[in-house]
């Protein structure tokens, strides 16, 4: 008998953005090793790695446990192997906030556990207030000239929201920076050799339909998922 009272959930803004990208969203529960990554990858055409208030366990990237930290070991045990398997299978990825941090860690990168305690870095935590305030524009990011996001969005700079206390300390091998905050923090990257594997530290899913840059990002993710769907539908396709 399982009498667990835990919920596996996702905020509706992610579901709305996945629908807006042309997808049929399905929530993958945090089951860790109970279901092999290949089982999920045979059933989906893309992975949207969402934000969450929880942190990645620091031992996943060589860090020290922090007293009182809200970690989610079950999610780590699900997403980190899934990310590696998705890249091997050519499944498109879009990582947001915690999802951005997860892709970095899956590629061997590390995180700064508290940006606001690091001299020279901005405080990237959300302001207090209603959702409009918390998800409101917080700082600019500069897109790397000629990078994927720069070409997709067609702007040199964006104003983005900011709801994270952690951030990239070292970028994982095989990842390429795509955007920086004014303090130099990497705010977006792509996986160098992937068809589409992009991650952003901000929240483009928040009112994505009202924001041309967010629309462009989700449209590109949707198009990559449809390319993967076409590969799925081909006889003799590459197994996940
Ligand atoms: N551990 C991270 C998580 C930040 C994050 O994903 N925040 C999103 C919160 C809710 C949402 O999905 O909108 C950190 O604090 O750095």
C-alpha cells in the first residue's frame, strides 16, 4: 500500500505555453529510476523542464549541503538521467529556471547556491508582491551576438523577470552561453551539438503570448518537437 500524500504538479502557465507551442502537454511524474528515461522518450516529442521553488541537491554538482535548503531529490533523480538520454536520442529540450539549472548540472556544470551572497553579483531573487510584481521585468539580458537566441528573437537585449536565488557557477561541457545579465551571470545557453536544446534562467512562460521574444522561443521549441514527431513517425526511426 502507498499512502503518500505528495503531489506531482506543474503550474498552469507552463501547460499554457506548451499548448501555445502547438504541443499536447503531458506531465511526467518524478518517479526517479522506477521508469527508465527511454520509456518516457519513446512517448514524447520534446521535454519542457519547468521551474520549481525547489533546489537541486548540491552533491549533484560537487557542492556542500546547506541547512534548511528545500531540495527535491526525486525530481533530480528523474530529470538528470532524462536530460542525458534526451540529448542522446535527439529529443528537443527547453529548460526554464530550475530546468535551466538541471541541464547545466546534467552536463557537469555547477551552481552558485546563493547569488545574493556573492560580491559583485546582483540579487536575482523575486520581489515580494502579487504575481504581476514577482514575474515583472527585473533586469536586462544581453543576447550573444549571432547566437541562436539572438537570431530567433532578433533583439540585442531583452528585459526579463528573475525568480531565482541560485545560478550558474561553471557552465557544463558542451554548453554555449546565449545571454548574460549585467553582472555577467549566464542567463541562457544552448547545447552545442543538439538540434534544439535551449535553456533560460528567466520565465518566458509567464504571459508568453504577450511577449514577442517568448513567443519566438516557444514557437522554435514547438517546431523542433514537430521535427522530432516526424522522426518518431518514420519506420526504422532512431530508437530513444
Ligand atoms: N532552485 C532555484 C529554483 C528557481 C525556480 O525555478 N523558480 C521558479 C519558481 C516558480 C515558477 O516555476 O514559476 C533557485 O531558486 O535558484
